[in-house]
């Protein structure tokens, strides 16, 4: 018997004759839209006014002995279903418990409870693996970007607030990173980008002249990532320390890079040594190795040595011949300098035309 | 809000959308629920330092409680509010408290979550200890925008060199706090106007704003200067931390408490727009930071009850403030007097009374009881508790004395 009918009976009339024993049998559908209500459907005994006895709780944390307060929210009837609309949105990844307690209905199955978890980044109980780039221990004072990379989609679970940059006196550098009102996540939600405020780096731009650069030459800093989902104080998942050296304002020039070719018939890595720290994300996206006919060689790129070296391991083995390494125009170092174009250049400086290819021979 | 079945069934999604969009623009502008105050008719004022405004919610006047409920006692209220708001306990901050003058419900302003996702909330606690969400979105609100809010980049001075403890990193963190977080410190409704203490963006920062209600564009702004006995100087920046009104020496007077802790009288008539007023310092309650100040009746004596972050509460008879000596550089103790100085506490500042725990917010509930949001020292739990004003606002469950022993009770019991 659908809920709507017995509810109409229960509310509309007095002295209901509960001739049939209708069991309490409910099931739950999770929110169809993020932040949306949960839906409860099923049957209930006529005497059980579930509209007034439906509550949702936070699922008890481990060791929590006290009874939980029910969530603020509204119970809304939608035809045969009941919706619970939380006043404040359900948390992605959060676990809750919906309960219907039919007090005084005299029925054995007069209570029903079910846990549900809101989709989203999983409530990670194991420690997420986190990496910070650049990983170099020395960085130029005009470093533009940091990346925090996770082993899973962490949108909603981590934000800039979990990342702290402190100098060697422990002072938090709070306005070093730009705030856009939203986080800069990669498409797969595994990499968070932190942009150092370029107004504080570019010479002669107001913020730099008033506040000073966020990273001072000669000082050491620590960038750390905290896990705030733990029950006790946030613990540090990883930290990267680095010392600041002079700003890097030269354009990239592949002619300054050294290529160490592999030997033929091996799968040795091709090594490229740069003259500076490169942007890891762009490095891994902007380099292609081509054979003599211009075909891309399949293989894997990894950065090494604090993003000062790039290694390319082919899927097969190297055939003898001449190869080319092609660098995309988007390639940057950690300071935003590109091939033939420095990020911070005098107004009116012309861009040099620089070759974006290097060749090497395998023999 | 419950929709009963049997009426026209509404599509759940449409209803949800209508619930979300049913909000006055003023309610939607509330970003941070801070200091709270009520008018005698039950209009709720919320101070919002994030948007630099005050929001007034005209609610139904309500009726006095008829039940003879036991004194209010809600243990772990922070946890319970967190449950009700659907967040872990460490993501709830209780910012302010006020008791409804008619219903005696305790209203708590709350920050839920933090950072970009922080949401403001107001929770109502009935005398029976039940929690309800105050649905600000569905209420009519009017907004008063404060003028002269300091910009976000203005911060406090770093005091790490002033004092050896705690470690400098904590002073560094304190110095990063924007000064605008003190734009609105305390609010009290008096004779048709909302009085707001706090600071402005000027060098002479301590500002008292008188805002007529219903709100218009207008407010009277007065700068307040006072002689700080412990600091041995006139001060113009530190805001009034707590205030009350009473008739002193025959005139309507604002009684102001400052940190470390002068008690200052300011005739309301002197609070004129654009004026710079020097208050009359009549005493110092001791080093520490006043938190809440409200009127109580102690054995027939009209008095102030003043709580303090660094001290137990004081009960100050209002009669003693009449014809009080004014403290100025000439007649005040020299050399940074402190709690250890023989003169302290100085002036007619009443007596310190027993209180167990640290009161974070307190207010009068009725003639006999006050309510306090108290952090218990031993367990750390945050409890909302009613306490008798007389004989003493104390609890005995964690105190051990002769009375606890058989034979040691009253009359040898």
C-alpha cells in the first residue's frame, strides 16, 4: 500500500481500523543532486507517523559515546516519498544515518535505520599519498607555481587552507598564493595548483613594491600539506623545504641544455639536463621524442633531480639513428619563462625566435 | 517546516528550489554571524564583521515560558550544534550569545565550517534545552552598512617582543588577524537605538555607533577616548569590550568595560555625531579582558555582572557608581599598576565571585538566573548552563569540601 494512501488515512480520519498489519519497510535513495535531499520510500504501519519521526544524524565517530543531535532539516512529502532536506548541505564523502522511530506503534519492526554516504571524495582513512612539486631544494625567488599531487581525486577534501608556507622563523606566508574563490584542480582532481601572486614577483608592479617578494633570497621555507580530516589536530602529510636563490628571469634556451643519448638496442632512458628548475606539470606535457621520420616514439617521461632533469624511457628499445626532442611552446620553468620569452620582461622587448628542438643520435 | 500529505503533492525538486530561492537579499548578504543583541520586542540584531554590516530580524515577539523546566543545562553544546549542522565538532565556532527578552530562549551565533565554505548560522536553545535552527533565510531582514570599516590588509601589531610567552609563532598568527574583525565588538539596544562598540579605519579607532531602529542610512558616530589606569595613558584605539546602560548621577549613562580593565562612564547625551568624547574612568577591575556585562538584581541591589577572560566574574552595585571619583593621570597609581598593586582593583568595582569554569559568553535569563556558555576546566567540554545569581553563580559538583563528608552537611547531616 503506497505511503500516500495510508498517510492520507492516518491524517484525515480518526479511529483508523488497522485491519491489515502493514510492516515498516523503508529504503533510501541518496541525493540526486549535490547538496540535494535524500528520499525515503516504502511502507509503514498506519499508526506510525513517519513524517514526524524521521531524523538524520551524523554517523557516530569512533569512540563517540554521547547520543547525537539530529541534523537540522525539513521533512517534505513528495507524493509517495518522503524527502529529508538538510538545512546545511550534506558533506561530500560524509556518512550519515537516517532513522525512523515509530514510538508507541506496538509493532516489533517499529524502528528503521540506515547509514548512507554522500558521493564525493572518499573519506580517506588511509593516508593519501601526496607529492609537492617543485621538489628542488633551491628555488628562484620568482618561482610562480607549486603543485600538490595526490593519488586520488581530492576535490572537496583538500584546499589551499590545508597548505602552509612558512619561513625559517616559522612565520606563515599567508598571502603568497593567489586566491580565486575556487581551487585550481586538474581535470582528474588529483593535482592542486598554487599560484604565487605574480604581482608580488614582477618587478615594478604595485604589490611587489609595497609588500616585498613572498620568497626572499637566502631564506629557507617549508611548504607543508596537512590532513584536517583526522579527529585530532591536523597532521602533516608531507613537507618540502627549500632555499631561495636569485630570481630567474632569462628565457628558456634549449641550446643551454645537455642531452645524454642512450645506447642502441637498449631501453636506457634518454636524459636531458636543464640549466634550471622546470615546471613539472608542463615538463611532462610539453616534450615529445620523434624519430627521423617525425614519428613520436612511445614511452614515458619522468622528471628527476628536483625537476632539473628529464628522463624518457621508450616502450621498446632504441633503434640506431637520429632523433629529435621537440619542446612545446607552453614549456616553462618554475618562474614562467618560456623558450624565447622571459615572463618578466621590459615592456617593448622583442621575443627572440629560438629553436624548440634538440637532436641526438643513438648508436 | 513540514508539508503534510493529503494536500497537493509538490514535486520535491521544485519545492527544494523554491526553498533555496526564498530569501530576502539582506539575509543572503549575511556572511558571518558575530555579536548578537535583542531589542525588548525581540528584534534580533546580528553583527557581521565580514560584510561590515548589521542585520536586524524582526521576529514574532513570542510569549514568556510557562513551563517550570529545570534550570537550563546542555552539556557539550558545541558537539550538539555540530551534529545538528552536519559538521565535525572542530568545525563549529560559537561567536556570540543573547537571550530573547520574552521567551528566554538562548540564541547562539555560529560559524559552520571555515574558509571558502564557511556558513553563518544562528541556533536557538529553548529553556528545556532543545535546539532549533533559526531560519534566517526565510525571515525579513534589514541591513545597516557600517561606515569606515578597516580594509582587509590592516592587521594588528606583532607583540612577540612585548612578552616572553607564548612562542613567537602565536603572536605572529595574532598579528595576521585583520583589524576589521573588531569592527563590531559589542551591541546593546537602548531606548530605540542600537549601540555598537568597535573600531573604525581611522587612527582614532575606538568608535561608538548609535543606530536608530528601524534602520535608516543614518547613524551617530562618536570617537571614545579614555584614561587607562593600568596602562597609564589615554587610549583611543582599544574598543569597548562590553557595555550596559543605567542612570548614574541622575543621567542616562553608558557604562563601558575595556581590556585590562577600566570601567568608564559616558553620558549618553554626549554621544553626538562626529564628537570625540573622553569617558570618565571610575575604576579598574584588574588585568584581563571583559567579555559580557549585564544587569542583575543581587538582594535588592541593581548591579552589573561582568565576566572576564582572565578573572572570575565581578558583581558591581550600580549605586556605587554614583559620585564616583574620576581617575586621571594626576590621581592614578603610577608605574603600570597591576593585580599585584596594593590599589587594585581600583574604584567601586564590586566584588569578585566564585565561578567554576571559564565563561565565554553570559547573559541574564530572568530575575533569578543567568546563563553562561562555560568551558569546563577539567573536561574541556563546552556547556550551556543556567546559574543562580544569588547566593552565588557556582556549581558544587567538582568542588570538594567539608560538606561532602557524612556529618559535614548543614546541621550535622
